[in-house]
């Protein structure tokens, strides 16, 4: 156990953010570099090493949180890193981006602010990279079996790393020009600088994983041809079909899906453009959708110099405290102030867009909305609340409906879908086609990075068993697991 009195002697302290006016002038991560390490030993000492550590259950990866809290408290960074990597291939991604269901489940959270688990995680992994403790793990012998992974998001990368380390020869196929999936082109630089992906990819290349970018399976290479070339296939193609808003005026210029808008800003940071082809500069921006994708649009628009930013959400504003229906240790739906929200803009709840209005050149100028309320369990417009707000750039961030059906991948493999439209799989993450597995958002539906990594690890075990008859790889979850997330 860390310090038996740690939680009595120290309050919760989290990473410090750079002042808003400073960070809006650049795209770097919002946190003050190096501000965590001086406080992290004390923060880790607050862990009570619970007999039943509920944080384990909260984390889809089953992270060994009390063990690495103890090592972090003792500043034994090498041992902490070893324990962290025992369950998580990419703690630098989750340590920056995870909503931390482990903290919602922390026992200390019953009557005190919980342990800063996510900050401890990111401190351990950043230190490990600095001290050279993250080295390639090259397999001792090769199995002679080959695996193709489709998609290079967190699920595909986790599956590929596990299978490569098990001795299989793995090639990752990615339709985009760079590896990383939503980590690369969805999540903005200010939430996670892309250098963190690049150095992981270097480690994976050194271990033997091969990457083939700019190839879309289904379009550029038939799924059936891919299957003939490899002993097994893992589909980790994400849930990239975005939900649309079919209201009058949707066809006007200036209305984009969030995933048409965000990648261009990330491409500026990669050096592909000087300025983004779609920019918020000088415009009144409206973001439709109150979730994380919407928040990423808000932060991006502010950095591009928007005249104003308004985020609309159809549901009522969430509460500040847990409700009876969301008791500890579940992950509650609470009102969140993300770093992007600290930077400005207005959030409007319980509103629905009725139509868009444009100018004579077909550019969107106004968004018409109405307030809504629940009547008999149905969201219903409130008469007399119609109004319009200026909107010269609109981004739609209303979620994703499933994996891409247009490129032929699903049909060429002959894959069955489940009742939610995701690729169906059995307990081993195998689809209805023998030797074809599925992991991440493609099988689970739109979710989180931590689930994608857990799925990639679990599908790797299923694939390894298919190839060799047995497996020593861990499988942290089953396809149906929802853990403590509500
Ligand atoms: C804007 C945004 C912000 C987010 N922020 C967070 C966050 O802060 N924290 C969090 O936990 N989660 C966040 N999420 C969710 C998280 O990013 C996803 O749940 C996660 O990336 C899913 O991982 P994946 O590997 O299954 O799929 P993806 O990351 O979507 O990767 C799938 C990859 O497959 C490729 N692909 C698809 N079809 C083919 C094909 N036929 N051939 C070749 N390649 C193909 C795609 O180009 C893509 O690169 C966010 C999502 C979005 C959209
Ligand atoms: S639940 Fe909280 S206090 Fe208990 S072991 Fe996990 S992190 Fe430590």
C-alpha cells in the first residue's frame, strides 16, 4: 500500500492548465508541461489499496491501478511502467483522453474526491518514455502465420501489437494517409499531440508490425483477395458513418460533418496545409451535438479565430451531482466543463434545429431552432420558442451510426451485422466468417479509446487461438461487456 494516511493528509490536485489566452494562440496540449511530476507521488499516496479495488472494475482494461499507484508513490518509475503495460498497450493515449471510468468507480470517491488515477497513469508513461523504459519487445520466434489488420485506430493498433508480440507476421491496412484512426484525425492536437502516436508506431515497426497506408479494403483491395493472402484478418475499421440532420437547408454551403471539419485542422498541424480549407476564422460557428466530438469542434473553432461559437444540445443540461439512478460506482452522466469549454463559447441545451437559412449564393447564414421538452417520454417542440441564431459555419457532431457500408468491406466478406448495425461476433470476437475477427467501434459501436484497446487485446487472443489452437494473450473483456459504464 502507498501511504496509509495519504488520503487523510493530501487533497486531490490535478494537472495545471495553461492560461486560456496563452493556449488559444497555439495547438499544443493545454496542460503546463512538467506540472504533474512534482505532485504525483503525493497524489498516488491517496490510494487506499482497497481489498476490493472497484477502480479495476471501472476500467475496461482491468488496469492494476493500486499496484502502479504504490510504485508511483515510491517513485519506482520502471516498475510502475511495467505494471501499467501489463494491461494497456498505450497508456499515453488513455492517460490523456480517457473519461476515466476508474475514477468514477474509485472507493475514495464515495465521500471524497477520488484518486487522480488518470494523472498518475500519464505521469508514469511520460516518465517511462523519457527514461527509455519503453523499448521494442521483439518476439523470440515467429509462428509463420500471417494476419491482416484493417484499420489503424486504437483497436487495430492494440490487436496488431499483441499479435506481433505473439510471433505472427502482422500488416496493418489503413485507408488514410497516416496511421492512428480517430487518434490522428479526429482528436485535436490540443487534446493529444500527435508525437505520442508517432513514437508508438516507431516502437511497433521495430517489433515487426508493418503498416500499409492509403489502401481501403473493399475499394482498393477486395476483402476476399485480402483473406486469401493472410491466415487471419482482424477488422478494426471503426464506426465512421456519421449521423446526419435531414432538415430543410442542409444542402447549403458551410454545413459539415465534424469529421469533415476536424481532420483538416489536424492536417495543418501535420504540415499538409498552411491554413485549413474549412476554417472558422471570423465566422459565427454553431456546433450541433453536446458531446466530446462537439467539444473538439468548439476548441478548434476558437483556435481558428471564430467570431462566436455556440454549441447546441437537444437533451436537457446534465446535473452536477450523481442522481439516485446513477449511484457510485457507475459512470454518471454529469455536466462536464472540458478544456474547450473553459476557453469560451455558449452552450444551449434542450433545443432542436428546425432548418437552415442561406444567402443568395447558397451559403448558410442562420440556424432556426426551437426549444424542446419531454412530454410522455418524447422530446416535443415548445410552441412560441422558435428563434434564429447566426451560423456561417455549422458542424454536425451528433454521433456515428456504424461501420462504413459503402466501401464493400462488409458485403465482400459476407459479414452478418447485429441488431444495432455493428459487425456481429462471438465470444472470441470472431465474425460469422471463420478466421475473420472484429474489434473496436466496428463491433461495439461508437465508444471510447479504452474500450477499443481492450477489444483489440481481446480480439488478438481470439485470433491467436484460431491460428495456434491456444493463447497466452490476455482477453480483458467479452464482446457483451459494458462494465460500469451507464
Ligand atoms: C472527434 C472525436 C473525438 C473523440 N474523443 C475521444 C476522447 O477524448 N476519448 C475517448 O476515449 N474517445 C474519444 N473518441 C472516440 C474514440 O476515438 C473511438 O472510440 C476510437 O478511436 C475507436 O477506435 P477504433 O480503432 O475502433 O476505430 P477508429 O479510431 O475509428 O479507427 C478506424 C480506422 O479504420 C480505418 N478504416 C476504415 N475502413 C477501412 C477500410 N475499409 N480499409 C482500411 N482502413 C479502414 C479508418 O480510416 C480509421 O483510421 C472520439 C471520437 C471522435 C470522433
Ligand atoms: S478504488 Fe481508488 S483508493 Fe481503492 S485501490 Fe482503486 S484507486 Fe486506490
